[in-house]
C-alpha cells in the first residue's frame, strides 16, 4: 500500500487545541458545541474554517493555519479563542483548557452526530465513552519523507519531558487519581492509540497500514491514533499525547519545545549523525512515570538504564536547544518552560486549588476558566 506524503516546508508548525465548554456557575460540562459552532458560521452559511467540533458535544477544537513560528500559531489560536468567547459569553458558558474535567461523568456526555464517531463508540463501547479528554496536537513540517520514521522514533525519548510539562488531568470523575496525567493512560486504551511501533522506514509504515486495513481494523491511516504519528495529508509529524493546555503561555512553551526538538533531530540527520532510539520498554516506563509523577518523575535516559530527574534533563535541553529556538523564532516561548518547572504544571495547580478549598472541585473549574481568560495563574496574583 503506497501512502503519499504531502510536500511540506521544513519546520513549519500548526497547533490544534481542544477546549471544554463549562457552565459559568456550576462548572459542569455543557454539551453545546453544535449551537456554538452554528453561531460561528460564516456570512455565507459555511462552517468556521478553523474552529470545529470533536467526539463529544462538550468540546470545541481550535486549529491554527500553517505558520513559520510558534508565536504566529498561538496568536492565530488566540484570535479564534476570542471569536469563541464572543458566542459563548451570552450563553453563560466558560471555556477551560485541561486534560480532563475535574468532576464530569462520561455517561452524561452526548457524542457528536458524525458517522465516524458513532462507529468508534460502537466498536470501543465503555472505553470509547470514557474518552472525556482534551489535548494539544502539534504538527511540524518534514521536507523529506525518509526522515519521518527516524525522527518519530527518536522523539519517543522526549515523551516524559513533554508529558510532565503538559500534565493537566489529575482528576477523573471527581476522584483524585494520584496521576499527573490520567488522560494519557486513558487514551491509550483505544485500538491503535498509545505508543507507536518503532518502524525503521516509510515502507514499514505503509506495510503496517496495509496489514491493519486488510482485516478491517482501520479504514485508512487517519485511524492510526499513535501518541506521535506521521500525518501524510499535511506532510508533518504530529505530536498528539500532550494534555490540554490550561494557559496560552503553557501552550506556546510546550509547542516551542516540540518545534525545536523536531528541528534538532532533522538537523542531526542532515549532518549524518545517528539518532538515539530508546528501547521500547524504557519508552513505555518513561511514559508511565511522567503520567504518574509529572515533574517529580525520574526518567530513563539511555539504553544503559541511566536515570535522572526529568526537570534536570529539561533544563539541559533548554540550553542545548537555545540556538535552534533563536533560529526558529521561539526563544522566548522555549525559555518560559523554566517558569512551568519553577511554579508547577497545571496538574499541581489544580491539586493546590482543591486543597485550599476543602476539596471543592467547582473551584478548580473556576480557576481553570480564569487562567485561560487572563493567561496567568490566579492563585499567584497579589
């Protein structure tokens, strides 16, 4: 099975940001995506070109155009968010960015009326209905198809770094799960989701898709829902395991790290350098550690099993990637990762707000809504 890989300018970037609709007073999820999206229709009646729906009717997704800088992509999404607010504010709806909703229940959430979603739910049943999750997907342009699988395989070493920084789903159905990112472990229960196979080249990926298509496991490559996957339609690598971003700053910071890592690996390939590929059992363990412990995780660095606190490794990454960030125009965004390390990621802020309010999870929702409104951490404002 031949799969064409679209021509794409090197290291262009696009971002998809899934957001939840919540009642301004109660904090409950609101299944109003159809109405909200209808309000956003263009003057000719056509749907908004970039703001779309998702699996559940409590979700709206913002999709940037293709940009040369992370800052441009985030500014694009900021403009869309303001459009979205323009139609939600009159409906008493707030918007939050988080990998999970602190107390929402899956059985209360209707599914969008699209054939592919109904097919997914019919096949996956309880697990599919539990996919009450929100994430961030970052696409980075790859100019040569032969680079895709080597870069993808090498990017698996950085899953714990990105997972720890973006973790924002400590609660599930009103329960403190003890995980920084419960979302990441829930999502991998779907067929074809989770960690990718470490395939050596594009032909191996084509063979994989052919094998999966033949018995009807998938209809086409778009149903391969790996944590990191090729996106042939766009000519990109798509990093899709990060939890939903709670603030604009965190969105930009995580996207900048992804952008720089892909360009760094691409440059090493150009220079003829071998890329480090971590053993799959270490990749799996690292993902679990970051999901469980967030920024407190210790990660396995190499195939010899050496370990290090993830925050120490992130800080060294920021130094080594700084020249690339300057070249890509995202130096400020990358540097802001230090602030996430120093002040805590979204999961730790959510836990702190709940603790300060006797476990009241409505206050966590309100805090998330305020963070997204003003782009800061309200708990730390004087």
